[in-house]
């Protein structure tokens, strides 16, 4: 997962317009391209969320009293880092356009 974080460091986190013909290129169908991007973005979202929770669980306190909870600067920095990462859809779109996403059909389509 750390390779995704390092790969997206220079990625612009803002949404921008895309050329439909370029996006539809590998599949020749914009709807199939969007379905592939959607599936990949869901995978990324789950992976990033799991990784974030793993890192934050290291700081978990086992006591139940609210008075004992204190701010942890490392925990705050980790949360801020993940908040600054681009949206999983933006990451998945970049991966798709750079031909880094593998996709296949389970059944042969009839033409």
C-alpha cells in the first residue's frame, strides 16, 4: 500500500475535466471505462481506510474514561496526511489513463 501513497504524492488532488475519447480508448466504451475506474476506486478506498485504521489503532487507549484521552500529535499528523491524499476516484482515473489497471471480461461478449 505504501507504493500507492508515494505514487500519488505529486498527483493533483483537484478534479478536472477529461477528454471522453481518451478515457474510452482502451475499452472503446465510456461506460465500461467508468465501470473499471469505479471498481478500482472502491478497492483503493477500502485499502486506504484499512491502512489508516491500522495506523490509528496503534494509538488506541484501552481505558474507558474520557478524562484520560489526550491529543497525540503523531496521530493528528497521520490523519492530516490521509486527508490530503487525492480522492480514490482521482487516483483510479490516473491509473486507468496510464494503463496501470488490469481488467478483463469474465464472459465473452457477443458482437
